[in-house]
C-alpha cells in the first residue's frame, strides 16, 4: 500500500472519514503537480470534511508533488479565524470564503499554473478553441480587485464573488482557483483550464482563431463532461502517481 492508501476506493464520494479527506487532498496535490501546477511549496487543495464545518487543506511546508496525508490540516468554517490556524497557508481564506459562498462546492484548488496565470495577466479571456475549454461553458470568473495575496476575509469574499457560479476564476497576475462538487471535479477543472489556455496560447501563435460555435459549446459540454466518467479519470490520475504505483509493486 502506498503512502496515500487505497485511493481507488475513495472515488468521488464525499470523504467518509478525516483519514479519507486527508488522502483525497494529498492525492489531488500530487495529481495537479504532475500536470504543471507546482510552484515552489505554494498552491493548495482542500475538501469539505465528513463533519459539518470541516475543511481539510494542504498545510504549509511541502511542494504539491510531495504532499502526504500528514501534510493536510483541519480548518473549521464555524471559526471566523479558522483560516489563521497555525501551519495554514497565508491564502487559506480563499478556500474558506469559497465554501461559505458556494454550498455546492466541496473541493477547491488554488495554484499558480503558468498558462492560466499568463491569461490572467492579459485583457483576453478564455476562448472556446478546444473541448477542454467547453468544460467552462458558462465562462470563468476574473478576480481583479487586487493583484496581491489573498489573505483577509474581505479578499477571500471578493475572490468568491468573482468566482460566482463558475468552475474556476482567474486571479489577475497571480493564478487560478478551480472548484468542484467533489475532489474529482475540482481536479478536472484545474487540469482542464490549464490545458485549455495552453491550447489557446499555441493557437494564437499559429493563426486566427476559429472558435467552437456557441451553439455547439453546450452540446459538447453535456456529452463530454458527464459525472459518470469521473471515476475513470480519477482512477487513471491515481494510477499514474509514482508513489501509488510503487506501493502496488
Ligand atoms: Zn497564490
């Protein structure tokens, strides 16, 4: 058994125990790290815990690609200062305010992924150039109230406002926040946004855009992004984690 435990069994269900929540967060940290989201020891993943008002989130210290369940901490939503718990990342409040604003969200990922950060440093927006982009068929938010770090409850609320009902928000000159109804959807949002922007960057160097017609965006979204497919994606991501496969040898 790997350090992450048997993540095949956790699928996308809400974590049934603190241990499962910690393993989901650790696995998601390692997955996004493999796909271009790592930056020093920065960026964080969180999930709502099994208990009311509980959020499990990566603590400060490790790089995303080396997070274990022991590097995940509990933050409480019924404590207005919960995001200031010892060991918490400075921008933990981005998660706690998002959970307060979005009851439908049960997992969140903040990273400084390079392509998404680049798009957030321009006046351009996400174009529907690929099937990746149509995951965000209602667009993505833009947080531009500040270009600094998101450390106060007011900042966190402003990020949640900019996120609105979307799956992701670009933080101007900073990075992204991607969310989901569970850990699988949050990882899919983070990875797919970065891929979509990467395609847009490449396309912009090749010629004029020929975007997917608006009428096809929702149709492709419904066909491609079905909840029934998510377990398959999660299993593939987990199988490809070096530590997980080592544990099964
Ligand atoms: Zn940040």
